[in-house]
C-alpha cells in the first residue's frame, strides 16, 4: 500500500466501525464497474443539492442546519468507502480523483468547523438535555473531523471532560475524541479506537496507553466493546479492491 492510500484510509476506519460499513459493496463479479470519476461527478450533483438546501434554511433553525451539515460530512465519507469497495477506483488507481475528493471534503470540514465554532461562543455544547442525543452526536462528528484546527478540537475536548461527567455528552464520543487527539500528538491511545490499514491489516495508529485488559475496562466504562470485538467490526483491509 502506498503512503497516499495508507494516509487516506486511516480516518475512515472509525467511521466504518461506527456505521457498520453500511455502504453498498461493489459486485466483485461486475466486469464493468463505474469509474471513480463517474462516481465522484454523481456525488458532486448530490452535494450541490445538499449545499443548496443548507443555504435555504433560515439562520435561526440551528438544529436543522446542524443535521444537514452532518449529512454532508457523512455523505462524502460514504463516497470514499464506496470508492474503496469498487475495483479500480481506489487511491492508487484513481489518484487524481481522490485528490479532488479530499480537497472537496476538506472544504466541507473547514466550513462545518467554522460554523460550529461560532455557535459554541454562545453555548457550552449541544448538550443532550437541551438539544437531544442526535445533536450531540452530529456536532461531535464535525469536531472529530476538524483536524485542520487542533486547538478547536482541544477546546471541545476540555468541554467534553466536564460534560461527560453529568451525562450531557455521549461518553463514547469523548473516548473517540481523546484517542483522535492522542494520535495527532503521536501519543498512546487510552481507548484504542483509532486504527488504519497497513500492509493489508488493521493496526492501531499509535500504541495502547495501557495493557489491553486495562484498556478494555476503560472502554467498558464509556460503552465501547472490548478491543477484540471492535476489531472484528472493522473492514478487512485485504478485501477492499479499491484500497490499492
């Protein structure tokens, strides 16, 4: 696997596990799968419609804006999974398309983070008691993908540390953000949630912070399954035809 595809695959793994790899897998027997360019162009039409719908929402409809922003966040990542599952459409075979796609995804992430940061000037968070579990989770996804702004992620992590204690934030999201920041710092992971495909296998992006039994206990406290079960939920890197 090249360094390009290795890096690109890394951030998709947690998403795949959380969503159950829900995108439709290409038929390996299909002799004429769609090209990466065709898939990306079709996606752009969908995304333009989503962006248009977003612009039409009144500014005070905060939860609806949050929902649609998260939909855009997830749709571009689902396309990446679709490309990985399509023969000939992976980052090694369709590098220019992937560069276009990543640039587009980064634009969505930056725009979403800018919007969310402005909202968090006036509120501590989209807390579960005031805004509901869906809003808490939607806003978390925007933060988790704001890797261009580590200080924003750290600010939200500090808020999570307080709010998780009172049940206002999903504890598993706090764990995932904790590990994401650890990986960005090159530090060991307290919860062992961040994996990547390397040499055809799922591997932790950075080592565990503690022995596996200790990590599993910590995972249980936030509602995450044991590591052995979690790894079983991750895609089999060796079977992704678009993975290169």
